C-alpha cells in the first residue's frame, strides 16, 4: 500500500491551472497571544499596535498589526501553493481592507492568475491572487504573489504560459483608510517621534540605523506561529546547500519594526505596491534597512 495515500505531498507546478480557485485550510482565530508573540519576535514599537489606549485615542479599537494579519493569511496558503516551492519571489497589489481585532477568525482563498515554466524544465513560476476573510465574510486583505515551484516530473509538458499584467502601484483612491480613524488628538510624545507627513520630502532617504542578526530559533518559532509549512524553512535536506531558508515575511516584519526609528508615526500599512525577495536570507545574517520617500 502506498504510504502517501493519506498524507499530502502538496501541489507541484504542473498541478496548477489558470482560473483555479483554492479554498485554504485551516481558519485561524487570533488573539492577544499572537500580538504578544509578534512583539516578542520583532522589535515592533509602533503605538497603534502596542497600545490599545493609544489606538482608541485615534478612533480605532486596538487592531492587530497589519503584518501579523498578512503572515496569518499567507501561512494558510502555503500547503496548497508553496509547499514545494524553491523560493517566494515577489508581491504586488497588496491592500489591507478591514482592521482585524483579537478574537476574530481569518480564512483565505487564492485564485491562480498565471503560470510560466522555467527554461530548466524542473521548476515554474506561479502567480496567485490571495484574499483573507474574517468570520463575517469581509475581505480583510488582498494581494498577488509569485513563487517558484518544483515540478513533480521534469518531462511533463509545460502549460501554456500566462503572465498576468500587474499594476506598478495602487491608485490612491483604491487604498482603504479604516473608518473612524481620527488624528485630532494624536500624541507625538507617546508615538515616539515628532516627524509628521509634512516633514518628509520626495527623494528623501532615511537610514533606520538599527540592525538585527537573524537567529535560527526565532525564525523557526515565527514560521510555526504563522503555520507556514514550506519545507525549505524547516528541512535542511530540502536544499542542496543543507541550509534552512529564512521565511521572507520574517525579514519583512523585521525591516518594518526597524523602520520605527525614523518612521515612528507611520502607524499602519494600507498598501503594498510591489516587493521582491532579491536575495536569500539565512540564520546568522544581519538585517538593516532604509526607506526612500517616493
């Protein structure tokens, strides 16, 4: 009897068809425990997500960090999308649509919008549009990502290539600002910096100064927290170099947290125009970051 009859090996590149919609398991209820763990894993200090009282003074009822929501939705897609990935490559058209609060339950769906086999014939690039939903059926997050996925059989025929056209940036009118938000009584002292919107100029580059060395144990804990099961993050034998790849979202959250020093008043993320993982990250690497005002 085949020992894999009941255990899933995940989808390979040739299993995806443009137009397919995938309903991901398993719904996840988030709470203050996830909030505390997020702040323990990343040096996050933005006041909206650190202080319920501060958020309420701005008209919001203590929402969870935007990237905590992203990781939760992303993690639920991994068994169906990228269990057999070589690497996640990039993102586009990301929008946070509704704040998520402790006690809410998130689920995710993805639509396959593009496929293109690589020249080696052993892998291909897959594009999906993913949405996260709360228990009331409200979309809380939407984004496109593309990922390099292994083929099950290098000799299997290549699908007809479909490369989606993606927006270079999100139109300002399509960004969603949470209802009820008000900065009339905003406290820059509690926020951590005096710099507000008018203090930044297009073309300005901000060196966020601080650095963090990535630790294997912290990354493993974080990736399990998000229920991200991609083999390259856990199984050292899944890569030829015998190293476990750091989940790209771990690096993104680290950079976002480090950006507090210089962007303390950038309290919420409402859009992700584009993003690419330009190089792999491994335990022992040190992350620093800078921002450019576009």
